[in-house]
């Protein structure tokens, strides 16, 4: 179903509550690059746990993902992504002995998963090339050349959903561009149902069939992001922004949502900002996962 692309970005400075927070961020672009859903294998229950590191899958209550393997107390991990064939996963790690954000990879071979290893820079570049279109390719297309795109997601039909964002005040919007007759159409802003969901609208993930779109944003009057979903309406428009509820959204940060290529699980990052005695701050956080059936519990009847 979904393909994913990770791009290492430089330090990002956010200004929140008058405090500048410098974070090394791995920006995630979640793409469903023209992948046919009918080609997705249905895995039987005896094999499913192997596909997910031998872990017992979660139900409708989110669980910390792979504690001690991916999620650790000594580091900040984020951005768990599975390859389209479900035979590789990547995640980021920083803190402790890792002075900068590192991209880790695990491979599924001979019915077991390898240990997490750091991807060298050359391998990261090769990894990025496996997923099309890249951000550079998109920005080279005429409709996007003057648009400061931060991140994007792509449906099976090739429609690009992207966001622009001013990190200083959180203003910005989400837009889309359809791929028609071999070229991208002039981008159009998403409707107010999505673009009025809050500040710092970011990190979209669209389902391959464009029946729903997920993203994160800060509600008015709040200082931490939550995850939202909008469903495609019968007339083709997008419905209202729906909060994913208190099982997922908490007073902490919830961001970077995506659904696994087999469509079974929803992954997101949950974390928080801590302040030291000297006034400086740092982040803690880990990836979580939950049964993707939670999406259907939110779909309007």
C-alpha cells in the first residue's frame, strides 16, 4: 500500500511560549507512490507477529512500540516506518551516546529481524532514491518551484498532499495537486475543515485510495500538537477535522502519524518537552502503535 521516504533535515528552531527550542528533526514524507492495494499480501495470524518483531500486536489502546529494541529509556526515538514489502523498518534515535540524530534500519530475513544498525550517510542517500517522487523532484516541477514545501504524502493515483509552514508563528496550510495527463495541476489549498484545525499543521498521511487523510496540528490555545483525521465525503470534498480521541491524543506531543503498508496498524510519536534547572530544555519520546481499526471507529456513519 504505502511507500515511505525519510529525509534528514538540519536543526529546526521552534518558538513556543516565547522559548526557542532547537531540535534535530527527521522530517517524514509519507508516500503512497502509485502502489496497487490489490498487490498487498494478507498475512495469516501465525506470521503476523514475525512481521512486527515478534511483538504481540496492540488493540485499540496504543502501546509503546518494541520496548528495549526500538523504544529505549536512554534515547529519543521517533519516525518508525516499514518498507512497502514489510521486510525493512527504519527509525531515528538521538541522545545518550548519539550526539546527533541517527537513522537506524532493521531487515527481515530468514524469518527473523536483524538487530538495529545505523545507516551510513551513503546508504541513507541510496535509501532515499528507492522512493519516488523525491522532494527535490517535486520542487523541480513547474507548479511547485516557488512553493516552500516542507513535507508531503502521495496517493496511489499520484495526487500530492503537501504542507508549508512558518516555524516562527505556526502559520501555514496544507494543499494538494493532482497528477493528470502526465503532469501536476496547479496546487489548490485544502478546505477550511483541515486548514483551520490549528497552528503548525504538518506531517500528513493520505490513504492510498484517498478515503482519509491524517495530520497533526496544535489546537487554538494549546501548545502541543494532536493528531486529526478527515474523511472523504460522497461529493468528493473533505469532511471536518476529527480529533483522534484521548486514547491517542494526550497533553503530551502526538505527531508523525502513518499507517503500515499492510493497512493494519497506525504508528505515531508521543513525547514531551522537559526543562532543566538552568532553563534549557530537551525532549523525550518514543514511537507508539495501535490497531488501524481505530480509524473506522471515527468514521461518521
